[in-house]
C-alpha cells in the first residue's frame, strides 16, 4: 500500500467481516463453557495449541466469567491471586500463568477420571437432541454383535418409529405393571411428561450369554443403572456446541415452542452432570461418535457381577 493511502474498500469490508466472525466464534465458545458443553480445561488446551483460535484470542476475563458461578468480583480476585493481567488473552499467557491457572481449575473444577476397567454393560446418555438414538442405531446397524436395549415408554410414537424396534410403546397402566413386577432395571419421568424404562430380562439374558449390552437412556436412568449395577461403564454424549444443540432441537420439528423451551432448560441441567460419567464423546459426526463408543465397548472388560 502506498504511504498515506487508505486500504481498498474491499479490504476493509473483508477485515470487518473477519472481526465479526471472530467475535461470534468467541461468543459461541463462551456459551459452550457456560453450558458445560466444553470444560474450562478443554478451552485452555485449544487456546494453548493455537493462540490464534477463538479460544486463544479470548481475553482471560471473558474466559473466567464464562465459567458458571464466577462473576466479575470473583474473576478479579482470581486474577489478582494468580497475578494475571486482565488484558491478557488466554493464548498469550506465560508458562507460569498457564501452570497456575490450570492448577486453580483442577483444584476447583476437576475433570472426571475414568474408573479402572470397563464393564460389558455400557450406558449411553446425554442431553436432549444430542443424537443418542441416532448414534445407538448406527452402532446397532454396523455392530450387530452389540445388544442394543429397547426401552419402554408412555410417549406416543413419532411417524417413523416402530413398536418393538425403537421403543415398546405402552400405556400408563402397563408401565405401572412393569414397575410393580420389578421388570424394569430403571425408569424415570422425562421432561415432566412421559415415562421411560429399561426392561431387565433382555439385558440379563444378553450379559449371561457373554454379549456386550448398550443402553441408550436419559440421565435419571443412567444414575439408577449405576446404583443397581455399579460396574456399568457410563458414556456421556456431547453436542459439538450449545448452538448446534439448539439447532438440532429446532430443526427436527417434533416439538412445539413450549416443549422445545422445556427441553433446553433440561439440557442445561443434564450437561452439568457430565462429570458423573466415565467417558465423554462429542457427536459432531454420527459415524465418528459411534466408532468412538464402540472402541470403548471393545476394550478389555471387567466382570459385571
């Protein structure tokens, strides 16, 4: 550029668009941390690996206030304690600052450590609309050796669903009978509306025959299974981002506005429970997520007794 000349209009427009896109990417990432789609430690890993990325260019002040329960007052106390300037960007932190910030996070918000060994009883759970059913169906199609449990529900079938294949669709009276007879390994009311439960007999039969069993259930059910079968391996399915989760829920068009809002509120609560699980898998691609779950399934198992 010649001295004194303004940059061409097209350059200014491109730079403006790039700046807007970068701000939006950082805002989306902050939502992911606040909704627990991305852990604070994961954001730090991304920032340190690529300081020019949305994570790396985020100011440390924005990063800290995106963490649930950290407001501006607490943020400022943390920065003083760790001797980090508020103008610093996460990717620009020095070695000592990175170490101290990492230790501070690990002390207060530790990431889950998988329990030793794996069971042949695998529980796949996650927030609403994350694609649990799609991943489970992909595994069933490509790995018929893995027994996929079919749940019972009082929810009416969607147009594409088949009774006995996707769910056992039952009325409230039959669901009550299943509970009373002890025929369900777990059961729960989901979204304050419909009941879901896992028939016990097919699971016990498959495990007795040496098969691996995959349960695709909700958070409440996963907790009940762990209580009944402490050796179960728990896998939490995550969306690529909070924005993507919202888009998936809106895009599938199976719920009205009130139901979608209720499910999103529930999703926030469900995401907060991911540290109760042994492993976390991001469902950014169904085939890749399914493969990752299967790799966990196929690892050396521990006894289920």
